[in-house]
C-alpha cells in the first residue's frame, strides 16, 4: 500500500511517533553542528542583522530552532510554525504529549548533535539527531517552500544490526541487482550460495508501506528480510530482495496516485524479480519460490497466479480478514495496552471507522474522495484491493504453499491464520504452522506483543529458517 506519506508496517508504529511524516525525500546533504562558540566567531560583530537573516533562511537553522522550542516546552510557538494541515492534525497539547512521550522513552533532552538535510523539489526534510539522557533519537522536520513545518516524526536511533547466529557468511556472496527496467526499476540485492549451482531461489515480497529491501523495522534494529536472506543463503538457497517501488519512487508516484493499485505496488516488481532469477545461470529456473510477509503474504496467491514460473508460495503472517476489519482491531488493541482508552484514542478509532466504511460498501467507495478514505489513498487502490480475496486465490492456486504465523502477532492475528486453515481445508500441498512465542516479525518474545518490541534487537527465529529451508528442499524434482 503506498503509504510513502505514512509509516511502514500497518499498525506497527509505536505510541511515540504518532505525528505523521509528510513525505519521503531522497538525497542527503550533511550539515555540521552549528551550536557552540566555535561556530559563532565574529557573528555578533559587523553585519549582525544580515547574519541572523541568513541563518533563519537556513533549513538546518530552522530545524534547530523548532526543536529548541520543543525542548523549552514552548509548544504554542512551535505549533505556530505549522502549515494548515499540521495545525489541524496537531494541536499544541498533542505536540506537548508527543514530546513528553519522547522524553519518557529516551530521557530528558540534552543537545542536538547533528542535522542532515534531504531536498526534493520545494520540500526540505531535516533529520535532527537528538542526544537524550538514555540514548539518541531523531526528529524529522519537513519544511515546505514557505518554510512552514508540513511534517514531523520522532523515532529512536536503533543500535546497529548484527548478523543472526545462524548466518554463515562464508557460505554465500551478495551482489547488487536491479529489479525491473525503465522508469520504475528499483535496486535490490541477490544472495547466492557458494559452490556449484544451480540453486533453488526465493523472492521476498514486503508488507505494507515504503519498505526497504531488508524490511527494516521503522524504529528499531530489526531486519526481517536480511535475516531471511542470510539464513536461507547459508542453507543453499538463493534469495533476492529489493526496495519497494513506493520507497524508490515515492515522490514520482504522487503524480499517478489516482490510478495506483496493488498491481503496481506488489505484482509487477515481483514478476520482474522472477525474470531476473530465470536469467541467472546460478539459479534453477524450475525451483523459483516466492515469500510474502504481512500484506505481501496476502498478495502472494495473486502473484503466484500471475506467473507460471513460481513453483510455490511461502506466506508469513498473511492477512485474510480484509483491511477494514484488521485496522480497527489493531487500533483497538494498541489503545487498550495501557489498560484504558482515552478520548483521543476513541476519536482516532471512530475516525478510522468512518474512513473504512466505504470499503465495506463498494458503491459508496466510488463517491468518496481520497481525503475521507484511509491514509488519504484514492478509491482506485481500494477497489483493486477489494477485488482480491487471499483465501479464494490460494484455493485456486495449484502449487505448494507453506503458511506460517506467529501466535503473539497483534497485526495479523491467529484469526487470520484460522481463515487460511478453514479456507484451505482438504486442499493438498498446503503446510500450515504457528509458533507460540513469535511476533509479527517472527522474533521470539513473551507476553502480549507491543510495538515497543520492534525497537529491540531480535532476529527471525532459527526454527522459521529451518522450516522454510526444509520445505523448499522437499520441492526438488
């Protein structure tokens, strides 16, 4: 789903970054720190007024000033810098709550250590590195052409990713590849086992949002697809993963949003990855499989039906109940995690109930403008999504399927898994398995799953790697 204007995995965002980022920008321009006496020599001397006017025109300086207002708890002045949509979405009191959540999570603000700028057209995004008492966070502040704040997002700076213990880097090598051709081509990585092929191969298809090729968690160190690629390549399986089109071409897609569908978001690039693998002599063209995670899992049967070259499907946490049901369940679950649902949380749930209602009534959908639909996504996308029924498509799919589910997953739940079991009952060549201790990322944990888990280090469980590798191995001719 093209939520390049929202967040990655649906429902996955923790309570802290509830302030939406306006858009995805590319092209970093590093800006050194400008605070401290070493950066202000002679600034108060000649041309002081001109220097100050120059500073206020600097996006880095504007970002520092804005964050400084937040650190000083001057939320009225900070909110006055918003454009109209931001003022409507984020009152000074909500801004204060977001900052309070930030300091509760990371400790009191200490200093700004660094600012990076990203420019795209008339927009500029400043990523401000914040040193807090208990760690580093980022404030991403987006300015429009009139220097107004049009987007804001907070997130922790995660610790670096470390390879899972089951990865054996001497057993495979990686190379950069390009998936597709022309204006929508996107970069990716192919992990190829060492030794003599041809090898079976697996294509990884992401969940919703503008995911990168590693399917990195938005606010943490997890790399779901990198774990899968390294683990399976260590077991003799070639794996291709790629950046989603909505990440690589997010800004350009805004021009075609009225006609954008899941075919452009998921199907076309997955089919291009099939062509890429079939053209590689190290890959066995008769043993190409596809793995979809979350929304990618829901779409896997649709992709499988579109290619005669996909030998089988692996579905990780694939939803079966439809977006309208799933998103309300997620919001309700998250709101109740602290034991109570406040007025703001109830309002958010009710707003989403109104937005998903047209998805339950196709005739109403055609008459509803995008700004009244979920995530402001136009009707064409939802019309295409509603036409796909994952379980029905899976029932019609003739090849092998492996369907895996974490029992602690709150985003795609055991109710969805029950949909696969019921709908595919009696159909041969289907293996279903659930894991009591695994969450949506297939990482082990205890107790009710929470968004904060995604900010902690963790790897896809070894048993999942083993089960997928064994299933692919059984698919030999």
